[in-house]
C-alpha cells in the first residue's frame, strides 16, 4: 500500500490543559487530533484535579514543520509551570493528504 | 460536647472518617468515577429543586438582607485570606491569590453537610439557603484571581474565560438551573417528585452518606502532602475557617437568619472550594503551587469543617440567638 511519512506529536498533559492545547493544535495547522484519558506519574506528581495522577494524552499527525511549531509553542507556553511532556515519532500513514 | 458527639456519630461524619481510614491503610478502594459524579449531580440538583420550591414561599423582605450579607461575605473572605497569607504567611502573590480563590468560594459538600446537621438538631434553616450558596460561589474566585492576574501582570482575557467556566460549571447549572425549575413548577408539582429528590428524605441522605465516603477517600489521599505544606498552612487551614465561620454566622444573625440558617451561612463562609476553584486557578495562575491550595482546602479545612467546624458554628449561632 502507498504510504506517506509524517510526524506524530504526542502530548501527555494535566487535564485542565486539554482545551487550550487542542485549540492551539488546530490553529497551528493540524487537521484533527485524538485525546485519551490516561494515568501516570511524572516529576511533578500532583495534578489540579480531583483524581491525582489523571492526565490526557493528545496525539496528532502533522507535517514536520507543523510538528516543530507545536513543540515550540508547548515549550514556551506550558513547560515552565505545567505538567506536560511531548515527543515526536515518525509515522507512515495511508491517505497522507488527510493530515497536511 | 453533646453537639460535637452528635455530629461525629452521624452517618455522614462516620462514612467520611471511613473514607480517610481507607486511604490511611493504603486500600485501593474508591468509588467508580461515574458513580461519584452521578451522586454529586443528584445531590446538587435535589438542593436546587427544593431551594427553588422554597424560594417561591419566601417574601422579599426576608431574603433581601441575607442576600446582601452573603454578597459582602463573598467579597470579604478572599481579601482576608489573601492578606493573611501575604502579610503573616509571606506567601508569593500567586500562591496567596490561588489559596484565596479556594477560601473565597464555597464547598457544596460542606454546605450540604451543614444543612443536614442543623435539620437533625431541629433548627430548620430558611428555604432559600441554596440561593445564597449560588451567590457565594463565584465572587470569591473572581476577586482572588483578579488580584493574582493584576499583580502578576497577566493578560486579562483569561479572566473572561474563567468567568464563563465558573458560571457554566456543573455545580452552577444544577443549582441555578434546579432553582429555576423548582421555582417554576411550584409546590403542586414538587409533590410528584418529592419522594426521590426530597433533601430530608431517605434517598438523599443515603446518597449523601455514600458521597461522603468517597470524599473521605479523596481527602485522605492528600494527607501525604500535609508535611509538604509547612506548619503555617496547617494552622491557617483551621484558624481561617473558624474566623470566617464566626463572621458568617454573626452577619447571618444580624440579617435575620434563624439559628440553622446562620449556622449554614457561617459554614459556607468557612468552607473552601476544591471542585470549582482548582482548575480555574491552575489555568489562570500557573505559578501558584497546587500542593498548597489543594492540600489546605481538601486535606485540612474540609475535614475540619465536616467533623468539628459545623457543630462549632452551630453553637456560636445558638449563643448569638440568645440560647444555648
């Protein structure tokens, strides 16, 4: 099958940031995203939610350029004061035109 | 002592204590999140409905002064909290404002516990108490967040988002919406759903007991953070509610509320929100340390009010009303 190589950005963040992050993703050029509830523990430990340890995991498939823009924004706006981690993986997707 | 004992042996206080013990012995048990949410929806909507029906009976004269003192309390409590934390506790602007947002707002669960307690002491509170709860809910959060946002020079646009978030939160929809529905349907229609929603009925009391069990677990899970917050905040979490509780009870009495009503108003002023306030503070004041505001409101002030504060405010209220 014909596949296209793109970037997948994964963000794991405290739940209060979900709306802020996802609206920013679309603004920066993402066409869609997937959010799942998740649990875990990190360097900050505590969350401003009733349930400690709850997080949201946001995944988005984008071009390399948009992936860079997303990481830059997350670094500046959220890394200093919030519990957020981010990483990028290279993915081969079908129907590559859906994502860029 | 008799009153304190009656409170400590009430089903809700015991269920709450069991929840704390559950966490202290490191049990994995907790209520499924959906059931916890479902119970809180039921409790809040019941309150709103019943409050609306009762509001239909109230005269303007009986409501006016209590409304005025409630709004005054909503403006005073975040300011006193903020200045005590800044001046005495030497907290940063963000931390002081973050904690003030919690103490300026109301814990709906503490309110429900107070309502149930005074009813059990045959001191029926005024029917319009849920109206006062909704009035006290949001000014405190906004005043405290505004102080924080202005002092740390952050853009004001997020305050509008916070206002929207607080006014459209679950608590407000269920309480204010319930009030309006209750007011519109009136006493006649209330009869058809009273068996389920009656705040004095067995269904409500059972749900409240189960809910307090979970709240004990939630509070207990924060106990580990108590050593992180330092002795000042530990003392603050007990002294501040007593001062605000006495002030609220006194103002309520001046405004003409009954023994039960003044107790409930005092309890509202004494309580600290931990459901509406934390996300609002987290988004608006990111530098404020969540360990401080969550631990003081949830692990110190909340258990203190449920177990000891409510009977104390009740006794203050009795004394102010010239009995005891």
